[in-house]
C-alpha cells in the first residue's frame, strides 16, 4: 500500500459530501473513526450470499442490489468500480445525522467550508447526540435548525481503493424502485462533483435517480414493484410540489417589495401564516394517501432550514432533465455536458440550467 493512501482515506472521509465541515480535531476524528468503522463492518456481497446464517430475505435483497448495480453500469453508464459490492449491517436507523441551519427570515443555509469540497450547507455526524449538540449551539446563535438521519452518503469515489461505498442496512430493505433510485443517486456523485455547490450536485444526482429508476422499473421490475413505486412517487411528487409552493411564498416574504414588509414584525407574521397554510394543505393532501403518514416528521419540524435543505435536492432538477432530453437521452453525452457546466462559475451554471 502506497504511503499516501492512508492520508487519502482520511481526507476523503473528512470531505465526503455528507460529512463536509471544518470544526477542528474533534469533528475530523469523529468523521474518520465513523467511516473506518463502517468500512470494517462491510463484507463482500458474495460472502453474505454464501453464509448459511444470512437470512433469506436479506440474501434476496443483496442479490437484487447486484442486478441494480450491473444495470447502473450497462444501461446508465455509471462507474464500474468496487462501490456497492460490499454490505454492512450498522444496527442503527441512519448512517449519519445531518445538521442544517438558516436565519429566521431566510432560506439561505448556514455553510461550513472545507478544502477540496468547498462550502456546503450541512454537517454530518455519525453520532446523533453529537449532531443534536451542534444543533443546540446553532439555535443559541438565533438560527433555525433541522437534524435528520441520512441512509447513505458518497465518498465521491475516493474510497474505491479500499472497497468503495458499501450497501448498508439503513436502506437495503427499501422497496425495489427506491433501492435502485438510491444506488443511482449515490453513484452519480462519482461522475460529477462541483466543489462548494450543493444544489448543483444534489439536483444532478436527483435527476439521474429519477431518470434511471424509470428505466429500471420499465425494463427489470415486476408489475407489483412498478405499482408500489408509482404510488410512492405520486405522493412524493405531490409533497414536493406543496413544499415548492411554500418555499416560493416564504422567499417572497423574505424579499419584501412593499414598505409595510420592511418591518420584521410584519414579515414574521406573514411567515407564520405561510407555515400554517403549509401544514393545513399537507393535512388535506394526505387524506387521499390511505393512511400513509411518512412525511409527518418532516412537516412537524418544518422551518427555514428544512425548506432550504430540500431546495438543494430539487431546485435544478428540471434543468438537468431538459439537458438529458437535449442530449438525445444519451447518458455519456449527458454526463459530458454536465461536466462542462461544472467547470463554469456557479452563477453561470445555475443560470444555464434554469434557462434549459
């Protein structure tokens, strides 16, 4: 093993997309130790499949994951490397807990900056209590804060020499369409990454997951899996549309154009009305969901930080999907075009996507 590889591993952990931050030695160490424990827990999928003690349902999910992984390479032209050929049982609900924060009258996320990846609007912890301690400090500064569990993160391909990003117990039991969606999303981060531009990176990955999962379901999935995904995705799209409407309302309130709105008290009053309208509309929306309440926790903690974080994942998706269509649905041409955008200044790349 070359001497530089251990250093590269530590650097990759510290600056991975879901763990970016610059908070001193303690934060750096929890990032390193947390990721190394994950790597140590991972075993090749073939070993899990050959192990008589592996439950049959898990074997079936792992076998499916490898078909999805192969499809990602052959059909979506995503990287063919060690990632997602190993599996780890973490025995917890999330791999990391992200902390996001925003001012009282803004959807612009507080950022943490780090070499290589630039500035990002979230900070990840392998320990939930540490994440909530960070959140408490931010709240003491007057910021609105949201803490949420993350089922997976990407090391951007930097850890492929050590086995790559593993499949995890935090998502292996997702419905078939959702499992494919997540694998495609995380692999796409290894194709293009624009330092310091979370919205560009996550919107690109979301576009790949949406386009890719559609192809997987059409070509590989059973009728039952397609029906399950269609029902889930219909709810998701309806909820995202509602959240987008609320984001636009809040953005309008936070950027006043009338003298009355220059007063903070007036802005806060209008904000409270917008948030209550959001909750009321959500309650009405889910009456048609046959008891599904999966978004209840998000709605309960909804604030500027939560809305700001969500924007990173869908704000530029229409532009990426239009670019994919413009490139004739050719994945390699699409990735090449995205790489060209990533080379532009941030404002220019965002403008180009919004005008597609």
